[in-house]
């Protein structure tokens, strides 16, 4: 409240510069006489000195000359105190609070629920009456009261603020939100202000000349009206766009704009001045409602616009938590306690924006270009909200530009948001076009697959019919071989389709196992050499650097990738060359890096085809000329597998100049050599006979497994249902292992496992299934299968799994280490050995094998030596090769 007290102007201060003295000192001096002569006495002289000493510690001068300018900041000339919101002006005048000088930074109070009292003295030194308009803080303060004394000495109160309806204000207060003060010539008045608000409190006081304030307010009002009008147009445009497209992001963006209109209209005071009933107070809860609508609209818009944020893990969870806290705080502000809720959501809104920026950055890095534009638009809002947070906690004083900056920041960011929306729409259109192309490719693929599937099926069914005829016995060996090959081809196509589906679902799994690296390369070399010879191609296998004998990796997946690349090379190359180069990097922290390069001298790939050969169901344009073999999924699956192994598949090619495919694999060396042998090499196992229970409702499947395990010395029990299996386990004590089918007529394998756990049966259980088993909900973590095998079963893998679970020692033909090569045979001359050593240094295993074969043919006397060299090269046994070549004696 502002109090104006009339009193005559005192004489000008002395040269000492004193303007005001403590009241008690002044009264004491007046009581002891006004002449200096009476104060010379010792008693009063000491009292006067004491008063002078008090002057520096007293409050600053609070007299303000209103004629100093057209815009005067009154803060340095004021004293202030704070009380409870119910303390009256009379109580304050009687000493209910103690005034103190205003210190720098004290005018920004933040969310403070107390009532603040300001006092100053206004002086008109001119000869004409002066009118000044008092502007306090910002337009969203709830209660601003000015107290002054009229001509008769009675206190007069003038009120503005959002709690004062426009109808109860005078004309100037209604139009401009200020309090007018008129000072007569040569008059001095003491004035009081009272400020109380549930919003951010700022006590900064400015005295304006009416003309200057009208000009400034006119410019500001025009700018704010223009900005809010632009926001309204954006909201309307978003609504119309939603009606036209039925896309929800536009609707929720319009909702967020509606909330921002309410919020900024309240903050600028334009909502109360132009759109609110004049006989009603403006509720501060309007700000909470506007902020609530803005956050809801923004959050749903952001979810719809950037759907990938759900994959961001803990960052997305943090975003959801912050949004929930913000909404709860805004609801609390609206219904219960505005100040308490506003203090919370002022912080949480900043967290929502900052985490939203982080999520948008992640989406941008994942390839969503429109999210990058969204990042820049949110950055403007983040800066603005951080400045507002500083005002809320009282760190930053209020500045009028903040009121201007809010609407204009939104106006500037809205085009960026719309640009990102249009970019996203374009991205979705591109994705839709790509999906249509993929669907078209799938249709073509299905037509091709119909032929590809029918071809091996025709071979299988045709041979089966021939074998069933009376003369079929003569064709049995050839027919069975053809059936096996066609079945493997059919299974390979089905596996490719399933692998691609697993890759899209992110369920491609790797099973690293110890792998005999020389044996792996030898098998790959043998198969690729046969494949390359079909089109009269030469194949070379090159290894650079020392690679450990045994590596821990998923040999099946690696072989699948290399087979795809080498098959493509052989298909598109005629009368040319194909090579596989494996380069070993340095070993770091127990990890060795292998670089693979498959190159050919074939037709090459056009730039247009390079962009699409890695897409599923796609083939290059040269594929038709070479018969159109394959499903068009090999490279797509290979890329998925390489990425699952931590690498990246790349290609370099030009049309007519061949192709080169690169990828990198990281694996760990293993000290012990693998002891796994082919199923056909296994004959028996040492120790007592083991009993296996086979549980399957398919009679033919049971028969095959019975023959396999019986041939290897196992005792067999067979159950055709889960119930029968439980009975055999309950009453048979010698069962060592259970082979269990997942799907049976009376239940699945999980039910059998649960019953076995109830019976206390602890023998290993191997699950056989045509699909990956899904663990039932609520099943104890202690219950699980010992191993899982996917149908159709590989007998070698099955036997080795059983051997590991039962700790069997298999009996097999002896293997002689190539490193222990004997030297009791004739060696060729030094020139031939020098050639051999040069090929060993280059790691050209294929050339070494060919050299050994040629040596054996041309000079039979060195046949034993040639056989040793060839065997060592096939196993990539460098120590043995060095011994044979005379490098190590």
C-alpha cells in the first residue's frame, strides 16, 4: 500500500550531505534549542557527535525527486519490510514490522507468500504539478495497493492486481495496470506500497511519466497482441490440419497451443484486460490450467511424433516420471494450493524439456532427420524456462523482456516444429513408399518361392515314387542321395525365411562355441572350390597373420554369412577368380579381430543395385541373367548376422569390375582344441550303458531316434505322451536322460518338466521343438531344460549334447597331429622349398595345396612329402608347414 503524507519541505541539507537523520536524534536536537551556540555545551556536544556517528548506520535517504526523469527506478530510494498477509496498514504504521533499506537483489522474492511493505518519500522540486504512474513488478501480481493521505489528512487506498476486477479500478488503472500519483509544486509526500501474490513476487518499482508509459505500453501491447495472435493462428491451423488429415499429432499440438495462449495471456495481463469479465477477479489458477493443457498436448504430440523414444530405456522412464510429477503438481496448483504446486512444476517442466531434448537427439542420431529440427525448437523453450525458473526461486529479478520473450519464443519455435512435422510426414511417406516396394517385392518373392519350394518337393516326391516301384531298389542309393540333397535345400530356404523374421524381431541369437579354425577353413575351402568349379572359376583362400588354432565363436552363423557371400560370388562370376582373405589383427585383452574380404572378378554391381541388394526379397539386375537362383534374402540375412556379431557388412563394386564384400569379427582364442567329431565318426562310448527316455507322439520320429541311439550303445525307453512319460519316470529308476518333444496331444513339454520337478526327478531333460520355446509365466526359475534343440535335428549335435550332459567319452579313430610330422621321407630340392616357404609367408593355403598336388603328380618320388604338405595346408598347420619347408629344424 502506498501512503502519501503531506508536510512542508525542510530546508536544504547542509554541505555535509546529510538529508535525513534518525528521528530520535532530530527530536533531541530540537528539544535542546535550534541555535548552534546552545549545542556547544559539553553535554549536548557529545550527544550531537553521537548522532553524527549513527548517520552512516541509519537507513539510506528515501527522498526521491520525481522531476529527475520520465522513467525513474525507485528501488534505491525505498525501505521495506515483510509481514503476514493479514497484517493491516494501520498495524504497520504503528510498528508491526521494522523497515530496512533495500539492498541489491532483494526485490526478487520468488514464490513468497508474505505481504511486502515498501516506503519512500516523493518530492516535487518544480513549480508545476507533476503526475507519475507507479508500475510495480509484473502484470501477474495478485495484490498491489497504494496508500496516500488526501487534503484532509485521511488515508486513501488504490488497488490494482489480478485480484482487483477492472470495474473497481480507476480509468488509468483499468487501461494500463498502473497507479497514478499527483504531486503539487514544491511538495513532498511519504508513500507506502503493499504487494502480496501467490505468483512470483517482484517488488521492483518504476515511476513513469504518463506520456512515456503510454508510448512504451502501446509498443509492448502491439508486440504481445501480434505474438498471441500468431499463436492463435497456429492453433487454428493445427485444428484444420487435423480435420483434413485425421493425424493426432496436429490435434494435440493445437491443444498445447491453447494451453500456451491461456498461460501467456495470463502472464502478459492481456487476458484479463481484453477477454475476461470486468466485474470478476482474474484467478491465478488460470496459469495452472494453461500449463496443464500445454504439457498434456506437448507430451502426447511428442509421443506421436517420435515413437522411437519408447526404446530409450531409462531415459524414457525418466521422461514419463517427470511428466507425471508435472501433471500432478499442476492439478494440485489448480485445485488445492497454487504456490506449492507451482514451485514443483516450475522445476519439473524444465526437466521434461531437457529430457525431451535428449530423447530427440537420440532419435536424430538413429536417422530421424525431423527430430533434429525439433531439438533446435525445444532449445529456445529450454532457455526461456530456465530463466523463468531463476525468477521463481528468486535468483533472477523480473525483467519486462521476459513477458515479451514468452510469446515470441513460441512464435519463433512454432515454424521449426511445423517444419519438423512436415519432415516427419515426408519421412512417413518415404517409409510408406518403401513398404509398398517391399510388399511388391514380397509378392514377387512368394511367386518365386512357389517355384523354389516346388522344385525340391518335386524331386523328393518323384524319387519317393520311384523307390516305391518294384525296380526302385536299383535306384535306391542315387534316389536317397537326391532326396537328402533336396530336403537340405528346402530346409535351407525355410531357415532363411525364419532367420530374417528373427532378425526383424531382434531375436537373432548367437551361440559361441570352441571351433577348430583350420578344420573350419578346410571345410569351407573344399565346398567353395567345388562350387567355383561349376562356372570354371578359380578359388583361393588366403590367411594373413597368425590365428589361434581354436576360437570361441558361432561357427554356424559365420559359415552362413561366408556361404552367402561366396555363393553370390560363384553365381555371378564365370571363367574368373574368387578369393577369401582372412586377416588377423593384434590380440587385445584376450580378443582377436578377424577381417574378412570376399572378392570376385564377376559382373559387379551397379550403383542403383548397391542401394537395394541388402533389402529383403531383392535381387540385383544381373541376377536374372544367371538364372535368378536364390530367394533374394541372403545378403539381408548376412547383414543382420554380421551386425549381431558386432560388425558391419560393406561392399565395394563397379559394374563389370567385380565386387568386394568386407566385414569384421571379434572373437576370443581358446587354449584347448575342440574334441567334437562328426556323428558318423562316433562309434561307441566308454563306461556303463546309459538309458534314454524318448518322449514324442510322432511314431516315425521316435523310430529314427531309437535307431540312432541304439546304434551307439544306448538303452532306449519310449513314451508316446506326457502322461506315459511321467509314469515311466515314476516307476523306472535307471533313466539317465529324457528327450522330450514340446508339443504333444495331452500337453506340452513344460507340463512334463513341472511334473518331473514335483517327483524330484533330477535327470537332464533335452527339449526338441520346431520353434523357440516360450517360458510360461509363474514358472519357477529353478525349473528349466538342460538343453534345447530345434527341429529338424542334426544327429551330430544331438549326440554331442547328450554326451556332454552324461559326461561320456566317445570312442573314435585316432587322429595324428600334423605338427609331429616325420622326416623319414625324401624332400625336394632347395629351389622348390624356397617357393614353398614364400607361399607359407603369404598364407596362400590354396596355392600350397595346388603346389603339393602338382609336385606329387610331376615327381612321384616326393609323394610322401607332398601328402604331408597337403594335409598340413588343409589344416592350416603353420608349425608343421615350417618344419616341412625347413624353416624350423
